[in-house]
């Protein structure tokens, strides 16, 4: 035992003395292992954060619960909380309402604790839910309707109402948080909308539940005097049976209950296999998901299954090459030490284990340092990104088991990769040394490698150094070319792939920009679409829109560069008697014919005949007749200054502003594709027999967005008839408003062939096409006039239905954002779009995706250049005698330096050319995938097969990898590597300049 301890101490002392004299080598080894482990650990953690963010976004839409029970008495909470199958529950208090007036009230609620807020999972996109009195968290769209910017710190005074809509006072609040639950484009106007409004034992009639859009601190609950709460639960049992059982358990009050998509769908989305789980484990619930994870019946996400392993493979090669080269140098430097130990009795296995254990201990220490470094880097980077961009990216340390199951273990994976590369790189040279005889080990001074060269220096006077250089001296290492090629391919391919992947992920946001009509504009606001097919495409709420005075105030703001406004009237009709409709007009306007069932006039099918009769009854009550042809022809009113942009497109007639203002004349605008047809149908001076629909005061206020006509008017037609399936159904139609005729004439014909102008002065054809008709043109013909024209015709249109603004100084976008919402908050019935908000989402997504690339490539380059530097320095030391002899025969130091530079800088150029190959191969593969899908050989995108979502669902195969400035990116990569190579050459130059020729020729290198 004592002998073993002494032996251990002896070898430890030898190791300590060696490393003390070679600090640069131990620092080099530490850097290689630490950077490699840190890069992998960080990448795995960041991917976990990205997946956790996706899960967060899904839970935001679906809720982190399985069932919800609306409006129960708080005293009945025990019926839910104490149920044995309820694993967790939360609730919010149904406090009352708040609004600017009695007709515009929104539900107010409060969370009793943090757990309830987290389970409801409507996470604030800015700030947090209120903790103190006089603080509120408010939905972004509701804040806009109140005329305030959706931003933390804004103040607002709100009238408050109790649960029975009785006013209880007014309080001023400061916004502490912003969330998003309301949406004009979602069912019912909310992302989360209750689909069940009643239960079987409910005694009252159907009721409509209002989703809370304002949250106050729970300390304010006594102000509202409400005892109602809404409870949501988590369970691992069959939710349908459990929810029904709880709903019939004897509540004193229950508005209704719902089984939403909930957390099971959010978690299965992360796993990417909801259908597979349902088929394998039965009902899709949390228990089934956990069973799939436990059984390993899941798939890794694309990052973890492809990109991270590929990145790990590159790191493994670089670390292995670096450590292998380093270990060779260490063996050379300790050859005498090992040879002496072997000569006095140490076995070859002992010498191997001595150095192997020493190097493995060091590698283990550096590996731990790398894991700590990667974890700290992840922690600080996530906090910096959240602070910079306002996002809430979760840390990757503690994530749900669902995220863990589809991603790699950061610490274990990084340790395994670096461990394998280190063991391999250490084992091979040490084993070769151990298998050699002590004499061979003693003489490992590279003399054998230089003997052939030495023969050429037997007579210095008979040889020229240039010939020697050209034939025998290579100061660079081929392994450096391999490293350079790996890094160049990874950098170029990685940039193009990640950029296309971020495009793929942001297609939804880009479509949102397009659908919002933003384009060049920074802000848009438009009246909510009130037209519905069953009311003959009639819009009501003419008191909704943007007041012209408000619009002018915004235009005159310092930060507004340009603006556009228009009044859109979709209920204008072009009406001709059937027997005198011009054929050319009929050909042009056929896709926009308003009669849908005219072809059934002589049908013997009772159902088809009923459709014809119902449509006639509706039209006749409005004021139209069966012997008339009715065409939809939109009317758009724009400001007079807009006419200047249209002058170059006038093909016939002229723009007379005064006649247009009075309504005597209008401009007929058509897309370029209809130019010839329109020229045959209409001419300057032709009368236009127009009509419109005038609504009564009551009809103007009807809620067409969520409309039940029976609640307001009697049907214009009602009949019971058998449908095509043989069931007896009630067929009904409704009529609103009365026809108003007015006549004008064409003052000028304008043909637009510019997409931007078409978007401004025309409407899409699909908004008017009925009866399965179609048209080759995206835009429909329309009438253009001035805002004053509508008053001349006696129509109620007075407010702009759409406005757009562009900010000159983009630095003032935040300030403009607040003014925009503050001014337009006084207007009613608007839908807003802000590029400031939408582009912020898109850019945040791009940042999150590209950050993975930049960090991975940065660490890979850092590691690669460190490996290259090691190889360079080793190579120059190996050629110390050669350089000294060349200088002795007359070669100058600058000439050697130029030679070294020429050889070193060639590697990045060659590697840059090789970098195009993987991108080209991947692009060809994308073409192959597209061809397979287009021909039907593979299932289309988003089509779920029996085994789940196809693997290519998460591959941006529809995007070209050469669409992101490849030449510029490749040039930057080559220049960066050239710069780094030059920096790595500096130690070589410094070493040569310090070299003493005579001493070098006569001394051993190691």
C-alpha cells in the first residue's frame, strides 16, 4: 500500500513538473476540450429553449388544462378540487365588467394565485399580471379599442360594472401586462372561445359566455362583490366522462363547461405524433403521452435528430485532430522520460496507463469546465435576448418531460462526444508509443523524417534554396485543410439552411403582413368586415370607421411620412333589365352576378325550387325583381390628391373633380387583364344604372359578425322541405334594408397594370364571386369617386373604412405606435395592424433561429482555428532545423515568411470552393422532395399519415438555399477564415524571428 502511494506521488510529481514547464500546451488542451464541450452543451440547451418556446406558444392558444367549468359559486369549488381524478386545478374570479360606456363592456377577472395564472396560461407578451391595486393586465386588441397603445406603463381610466352590468364607479389603472386573447379573425372573436354554453341540467336558455380580457389584482375582488369563479382542471383520466360527471355533481350555479383542445394537444404537437399516440394508446390525453415517452415511442425533433448530431460530428473531428496532434507533441517532448522509465523496469502497459490516466484526468477537468461554460453562456445569452427583444424564451435547464423526450440531454451528450473524441485521440499515439522498444522511444526526435532532407545539404555550395523549397518543404498541414473545409462547409451550408428554415417558420407572419395590407405601410386600420352572404353582401354599422378629422390629425403628425385613406362600399349594385342588358356588360360582369339560384327557376326538384323561391323573396323585399340582372360593383371613395397618381392610366375620357364630387360622374377602374372586355362594355359618357341598400336605424346596429337573424327580424321566406339527403329541413331567407337607385355616368376609364395601385383602388374578386363562378383576374372592376360623392347620392357613407400610414423616421415607430392607437381609439369597429408589432414577431423568430446558427458556427470556428493554430505551431517547430539551414544558405527571413503565408492562405480559398458542394447537394435533395410531393408519390405537406406527420414537415424544402446572397456570404466566410489564418500564422512568424540559427541546427527540438 505504501509502495503504491509512493509510486502515485512519484508519477504525480513527474506530471506536475512537465506541465509546469509546458503551460502553453495545457492551456491549449484546456481550450480545445472546454470550447468543444461548451459549444455542444450550449447548442443542446438552446434547442431545448426553442422547443420550450414552441410549447409555450401552443399552450398560449390551447390552455394548460383539460376542461373548464364556467361561472360556478366559489362555495362549490370543493366539488371539483376534492374529486379523486382531478390531478390539479386553478380558477379565476368572475368579477364584473369594465368599458368606456354601457354599450362597450369587457369582462374583468382576477387570479387568486400564481398557480392558477400559470395553468390558465394566457402568458403576458409584455410585463406581468397585476400584483398591486390599480394595476391591470389587458388584451392588446382591447387596449387599442380603448385608444391606448398596448404597452406596459400606459394609464387608463375605466368605468367599472358589477357582474350584473350595474355601474359601481370609475378607477384609473396602470397597465402592468399585455396579453393576446381576442382576435377579430378567430371564431367568436377570441383565440379561446367556449364552444359549449350549457349543460343538460341547466334550467335557463342558451347563454353566451364572455372571455375575460382585463385582469386586476386579486386584492380588488371586494370592489365588485362577486362570488362567481371559473375553474379549469388537469386530469390523466378520460376527460369526457370526468367532465360530464363533475358537471352533474350538484352545482348551485353553472354557466356551462367545455372540453377544449387543451394541454394534451399542445404536448402532442411537441411530440409530433398525436394521431400515432391515439392509434397506439387510445384516447389522446396526458397519460397516453407519458406512456409513449416511457416506452420510447417518440421521435426526436429535427434539430436534435439531424443538426445537433451533425454539429457534434464536426466538433468530434476537430477535437480529435487537435488533441491527437497535441498528444504527439507531448510524447515527443517526454520521449526521454518514458524511455528511461521503460529502461528501469516500467512495462509498456504501465507507461501507457501512466500517460493515459494523466491525460484523461486533465480531459475530465476541462470537460467539466466546458459544461459549466456552456451552461453559463446559455443562461446569460437567454437573459440578454429576452431583455433586448422583449421575448420570454425559457431557459433550457428545467423543461417539461415532453420537451426533454424530443431533445438531447445537454450535459450527457456533450460529455459523450468530447469523451469519445478525447479517448480516441489520446489512445492511438500512446498505444503506438507503448508498443515501441525503449530505444525507439528514446530516439523519437524526428531525425528519421529529416534524413532525406539532410542529404540535400551535404554541400551547401551546390544547391539553391529555391529548388529545395519547391520540392521538399511544406510548412502547412493537410489536416488544417480538412479542418478548414469542415468549417467552411458548415458555415456556408448552415447559414443558407438556417436562413431558409427561419423563412419557413416565419411564413405565417409574412402572410399576416400581406393579409393586413401593410406592405410598405407601418400602420393600418380598417372597419371590421360586416358583410355576410345571407344578407346579400350588405354591410351595416356605417357609424364604424375612421373620422376624416382624426385621419387629418394623424397625417399632420411630425412622424408621418405618407398616408392613404379610402371609403369602401361593397353593396353598390349595377342593375339592368334582363331584356336590355348589353351583351358586352354581361360578358364583363358575369363572375359578379348576384343571383345564385336563378338556374333553378324551372327545376322539378322541390329543394332546388325552394332555393330559387327563397332568393326571390329576399330580393323582392329589398326592392329587386326577377326580371333584373344584378351585378356587384364596388364603389371606393379616395381623397382628391390620389387622382394625380391615376392620370397616367386614363385610357379614355378625363378626370373632372367637380363632377365626381357631385356624383354626376365617376371613374371606372379595371385591371389590365380586362382592358379589352371593358372597352367593349363601357365608354365615356355611358350611364351607369346603380343602386345601393339603405338600412334602417335598427338594422344598422345588428351584430352581423355573430348573427342569429331570428332574434331580430321575421324571415322573408320560410318553408319546410326535404333536402337532398331525404331529411325534412326548414329553409329560410332574410332581407335587410331597402333599395335606393341613383344614376351616374362614366367620366373616364382607368386601366391599372400596377399591383400596388390595384391594391389601393380595387377590391379582390373573391369578395364578390358567387354561385361557384370564377374569374382569371384577381381584382374585380370597380367605381372610383370622392368621399363627398356618397353624400351627393344620399348614401350613409361618411367615414373612412381603411387608412394606412408610413413613418418617415423608423426610430420614432414606438412614439408613432402610441399616437396611432390613442387617436384611433376614439373610432369604433376597427381592426388594427402594426408593422411595429408584426415585424417584431417575425424578426424575433428569425433572431431566435439564427442565434442557434451564429453561436454554433462561432464556437466551431473558434475551435477549428484553435486546432489550426496548434497544427501550425507544431509544424513550424518540426521544421526548425530546416528553416535554420535555409537561412544559413542565404534565404532571408522575409522570404520564408512570404512562403509560409502563401502556403497557409491557400487553404481557406480551396475550402471556400468546397463549401458550395453540400449546399448544392441539399438543394438537389429539396428538388427531389418537391417532385415526389408534386407527383403524389409522397404525402403532401401537413398531411398526417398513419405513422404521424411526415419527416419532411419540418424541412424547408420549398425554399431555395441559394436565395440568400450566396456569393456575398461565401466571400465573407472566406475573408473571415483568411483573416483568422493570418492571425494563426503570427505565432509561426514570431517563433522564426526569435530563432537562433546556430543553436537550432545543433539542438534537439523537443
